[in-house]
């Protein structure tokens, strides 16, 4: 499976939300990383055929999305940020309803619903009304509905927003299981969601793709640019003005400050050690989202 996003742009009256976005994707999990307002949701809606691009094309195995038409939509599974559930439906009824909308073969409908309820660990809750589900259960049901047509392209827009840590772990494990024969695109501004499951990370800033790399390669872009300083309270304002601060921990005697940037601290001014970078450091480096703001 090859998915090409070819020079996609989306313009609104007063804003360019997606700006000449180009990338080629194959089977695996891709983390689309960017701050709120970077254009992630707009791009995902275009990929899901919910919104039209202003220009550019999407190609599946060399064929244009526009020419494929309904056949393209048959390849798509989509979990938007906010899924419209019927609260009085139970999980089983909801999946049968979506299966009918997607034209799932009646001969396999029951086995498919049973299989997916088991896969997302909702088998015991199949008769429970969705209005009584937790946020994590709704997200898992959202994945189940997206998989009903056995999609080859799975689009997940901010899928872990609002989930507790246990639900987040369960969700990431589900995604890892799905990536064998699918293109999975997961957009988020929560870096821990993709740090351990994404084959490659796409960094999106102001509508543009600014980086596409494996986790290891993208960490290399900030290797040698992450330091921990040991400073006094009187030095804090100066450090905040000079560096991007990732985190700080106060102790009885000093403050331990983690910084990210091209500028190396001066040995004459501060005690420091170089640190191994993580994906949060990458986010800070690209998006300037400092902890001291």
C-alpha cells in the first residue's frame, strides 16, 4: 500500500491551513506531530474525504483519490476528534448501524461486529448504552467502527485526548496491533502518544511538513542541543530569557533546569550536563513551546 499526499493545500478566506504538503507513506504507523492550529485536523479531514483540498491530489497505489471516488472511501477508516455517537444505542447496535451505512456484506456483518468488539475489549459491554461509556471506551468503539470495512488507510485525529493513563496505554497497544498491513496516521500534540508506536514521525508546522524521520533520526536533530543546568533562584530570570526551558525541578539549594536549543550554555556562567534528547525536546525545538511561557 502506497499513499501519496501530493502538494495538498487548503485555503480559507483569511488563512492557509495546509500549505503544499507532500509526503509518501507505506504500511506502518505515522505520527503527525504539531501544536494546536498547525493544520493537522484540516489535513486529516482531507485524507478522510470529509473536506476538499484547494489544490493538490491524494494518490493510492498511483491512482488519484478523485478518480477512485467511492472506492477510495472504501479504503478509509476514520476516527475524528469528536465522534457523533447515539447515546441511547448500545455498542452492538451502533456497530450494526455503521456497518449498514458502510455497506458491509450481510453474510459477514455479525462475525465482523463480534470480532471487533472482542478486539477493542468491549465484548462484555456490547449491550451497554454508549451514554454510560467512559471516554476510553468511546474511543475504542470509535476504532471498532472505523475498522468495520477492513480499511487499508486508518486516520486517527487526536485519538487520546482526554484519556486517562491506563486508557492511553490500551489505545496505543491497539494501534500497534493494527499497523501490520495498513497505513495508520495518528495526529496529536501529545508526544508520548507516538513516541513508542510510530514507525516515522511527521512534524507539521504552520500547515507545512517540516520533518519526516524515524524516531531515532528525529532525535538526532536535537542531539547535542539538550542540557540540564544547575542554577540558583537569582539566575532563573536570566536563563528564562536566554533559553527554551523544557522542565525545571526545585530542590532546597538550587533549581535543575532542562533547556533545548542551538545555543550552548557558557561553562563560566552555569554548571551543566548534556542530556539524551526525547520527543518532548524535539517538540520544544521545533515549536518553541517553552515551559516558562
